[in-house]
């Protein structure tokens, strides 16, 4: 199993002294450090207007990282596809794949924050259809040998081809999923799948149930199942005091960043987001003791390893680790990244072992 660095650039906190510019600099340094440590990948989220996070252009940050590394894979977490024209998305990530010599992993999703849609004048209520059509187009544009035309419900164009073409054929593509709809889309298109464990537990019962649903749906559509990945909030704690502080940090993230961003009002949530209403209701009531292995990795290296062994057994090939959540100081983030790769990662087979050697 491989391990990657992951961030959503969460910075929407009350009385927050950390500027967006400083946090983007910290994230960039952490992603470069992830390469030094032998992590497999760097996954950087897209957020606009500091509605939750402050990093709006993961492609540009990853291009900077690509120029300074040789090994780490480069990925958005995720491209909020309905906010962008699929032709432009295909061009941007094909170019990064070329410049990085085939190190792009592409991931797309619908997002969940209407406040990010409104200034772009994109329909939040209809974003499922926009997303599905856009993702199919991005992949067609990457794979087409010649020019293509398209007349769809949301996009129309004639006689288009993109240049440059990606080095990878195809670029590994993932759908980020909170819902059955997204899992079925990933399976139908032959894409890999990325899930959040807390959402998997709430909606399906756990990661194993998500893996089974995805694999069964792939077979139903005649596709070979792709890679399964999940993200985890990650906190080391060696004492009760440290654990209490880490749990408080995680609760603050849910209360101040996530709940305002999620479509939790049943009166306004579009039909395809109704499952978020229950998620928000649970998060509003969440207490420190409610944080289990279904949502966070917290505790000693042995405790974290034990949880990840269960994730591996469920069929997941990579876990992307969210260290810098909840205003965790930059120096502490780097210390925990280093500790993970020294004290947890060696318990698992993967590229990280070969790079360490």
C-alpha cells in the first residue's frame, strides 16, 4: 500500500492569524518534503473564496512541485470539474503530465459548496449532469488520435484536438465519491475511486462495503476494477493530553470549516446532495470521543498501523494523509509526516520501501 500527502487548504477559522498566502507557502513546502520522505503522491485540493480552503489553483502549485522533484506523483484533490470547461482541463493536465514525465494522477468531483459555484454562474442544482458530461469529454480529448466534435446538453464544440498529448496513455483517473451515484459513475467509466472513510461509514457502513459495491458495479459494466484510494485525517498522540488536543483540532475543523461548506439544509440541498443533510446533522452533534478509525488516524504508530492494516485488507491500494488539518502548525505537520514514514509506512509493502532503500 502506498501513502500520499493530502490537503484541502482549510483556513476558514475564527480568529485565524494564518494568512492564505502563508498557508499556500506551507503547503508547497510540505508537498516538496513529502517527496524527500518517499511518499508516493501529493494531492492538493481546489477551493475558492476561502469558503473552506484557500488554494484555488492546484495545477499551478503542482507544476512548481513537478519542476523540483523526480518521483512524487501529482494530483488535484480534486478538480471541481463543473467550474471549468473540459477542453481547458484536458489541456492543463495533459501539459503537466508532459512536463512531469508522466507523473499525473487526475481526480475529479462535483464539490459540495454552492458558494463556490455562484460567482462562476454555474448551476449547483444541475452539477451532476455537468460533471458526468465533462469527465467523459476530458478523457475523450486525452485519448483521441484526431479531432473530435461534441454536441451535448452542457457542452458543444466542433473539430477540436488538444496539444500537447499526455505522456501516460491513459492518465490514471479517479472519481471522488461521497455517494452511490459517484461510485456507479466511476465504475461505468472505468475510473478509480477515492473515498473519505467517515462518509463511507455513514453512507455504506464502511470501506469494505464501498469496495464491494464499486467492484460489483465495474463487473456489471464489463470494466476491470481500478485502484481504490481513501483519505484520512492523521494525528499522532503519545499522551492523553496530546490526544485531547488533536481531537479538539479535528472537531474545530468540522465545526468551522466543513459544516458551513456542506449543503446541509434540507430546504435548499439539491436532490443529488440529500445525503449531505444527514452528514451535517451528525457533524453538528459530534464530540471528541466520537472520532473513531472511521474518520481519523489518531494515537500511537501502532494504533495507526492497526487501522491501516484493516484498510489494506478492504482492498485499498493507497491512503492519502491529511496532516495539516485544523490549524496544525507547519513544523508539527512536517514532524508528523516524517514520523509516519519512519514508524508506520515500513509495516507495508510499496514503492516507499524501495525509495527508502
